[in-house]
C-alpha cells in the first residue's frame, strides 16, 4: 500500500493531480488496473489515502489556551504547505467525509486547540470545516493559476502589475472604486492574502 501511495504522490508532483487516474497509476506501478484494485477500492479511496499521508506529516502542538490562535494558524499553514507540494491535490480533500485515522488525528488536534481557547464546541466544529475548506480552495486556486500559465500562456493571470494596469485602465465613470483602488485590489506577495484571511477568520471566531 505504501508503494501505491508513494507512486501516486510522485505522479501528482510531476504531472499534477488531474493526471492521476487509476489507469495512470497502474501504469506507473507497472501493473494492471485489476491488480491495483486489490489494494485500492476506487479513486475516492485513493484520494483519502493520499490526504491521510499528507496529514501524517503534520505536527500538532499541545493545546495552549494562551496561544491557541497562533497554534491553529500554524496547523493550517502546515496543511497549506503539504498541499502545495503536490499541485491540485487539495481537490481530493473537498467534499470528503474523512475516515482515515491520520486525517481524523488532525481534526481532533484542531478541535482540542479551539476548545482550549474557549471556543464553543459547535463553533469550533464548524470553524475547522471552514478553515480547512479555505486552505484547500486557496491551494487549488494557486494550482489552477499555474496550470493556466503553462498551458494557456496566460501570464497576466499571475502578473499582478499587468492586472493592476488593466483595472486602472477601466472607465472611471463606471468603475470609480476599482480604478481608484487598483493597487489595493492587486496587492499582496507570497502568502500575504492567506495570512490575512486566516487572521480574519480566527479573530472573528475569538470575538464570538
């Protein structure tokens, strides 16, 4: 099973998640699809195993009531970094009802952190879902943008200077705020927007 997961992650790392099919994986393992199905039930099963492997790499802190915001942000950042190693893999985490023990270990750890911080159980449960959904969507958007740049030669999609010029060039009478704040709308480097959004969500949770 470990070889199956290792090989699948290798395919994703080099070709992207969209390239991973059961047939492609069987070929990479130099076996037939029938042999593969002896280890993996279907693609959904494989997806859960892959996310479980990434979750196994996460280090969960001992919950600290005084530092719960930093701790939950740190876990989300680790999830982000794992997803970004394998282009598009966060798609596998969407609409997933996890049963893998490593995936459940992460949600258990996040729940413990939030509860230690005084967050009500229901709010904590929904917050975990919202945070992980945002992290997955954020990573998926980065993956899609990079794919478009490679396959469609649409450099402007990830060129903030060009995007800012396009927004500033819009008719000001129709888009007064967009043209005036084009710089703000396109600002942010590296994971600035990610950090901002996480802080927004976590701080909002603390104020509930």
